[in-house]
């Protein structure tokens, strides 16, 4: 068989396999984080990495995993409207998340709810490195009004969510902060397919055949 054909066949097969990689989709519910002791009225620290993502608080803010039924047994707040899957949400005034394994990912959707202020502005920014790829500013409704937001942003390395503005709620007056509750955040990654290694090995095999199985000087090609 012609050795040039072997090279083309090896590379072509591997490229097809690379394209067949399937995205892995994850919905982060935070519900498996233990808050059962109701430390600080239902709050616990958010571990990082967690569920495939690194979580970083922005601008020195505080963030926590909140057991909403536990917190609500002590205080009345808009967090009660943030819960999608029980019992936990993120209680935050802004955060960044990125793939713990590095590489690119896609941000699909999230539930976001204001805790203490009505009509909060929430800036959502997707980055690839330091370059802004996508951005939007959401305007939430009244505190405790649950909002489901779809993004479908691809080729990201991090996403930052930052609330600001709004007006104090007349219903929930314990605090005046810009905190939001976030639940059921969905993202996807495309794992590096094993066929990448087929591509490398295919090139190596073709190179081996074209050099006659030797390193160094190529043997003369005599046809066939």
C-alpha cells in the first residue's frame, strides 16, 4: 500500500474522531453541601473547587452556601424565593466561576433572585482569558421574585456575576445589601477526546513508515 495514503488515512480517521466528542452538562444545585448543623443560621462555606468549578468571591465580598429552610426559620428574606432544588443556594454579593480542570466551557443558565433589594442590576460577563466574550446586565424584579436566565455562551474560561443598584425592599428590611441567591447553575465542558492520541500515534506511525522504520536518513522509495 502507498505510504502517503497511510498517512492521509491515519490523520483523516483521527480528525473525525476528535469531532465526535460530546459535551458533558452539569447542573450545580449545591444541595450535597452539608448545612445540617445550621451553623450561623443555615450558612456554610462554599468549597472550591466544587462540582467541577473553581469559585472565587469578587471584590472582597462574602459568599456562602445557604440552607434556605434553616435560614428562613430565623429570618424573613428574599432568599425564600431563590430556592429551586432544596435545601441549598449560594448567598453572594458577587462571584467568579471557572473550570477546575482548566480549558474552555459553556455557561448555559442559572436561577438568580434578589434577597434585600428590588430591581437589582446583575452584570454577567463571560471571559476567554482577559477578553470579554459575552456580557449582559439583568434587571431583577422585586426581592424574592425568582428569575430563570438562559445564556448559552460558549468558548469561555470564566464567568463573573456582580449585583449592584436596586432599591431597598419594603418587605424585607433586615438588610440593605445587594446580595443575591443563585441556584441550579448549568454549564458544560467538552472533555479532551482520547482520539487526540490517535492523531498523534497516527502521525507517528506514518512518519515511521515513510522513513523506512529508521530514525535519521530516509531509505530510498522504490515504489509499491
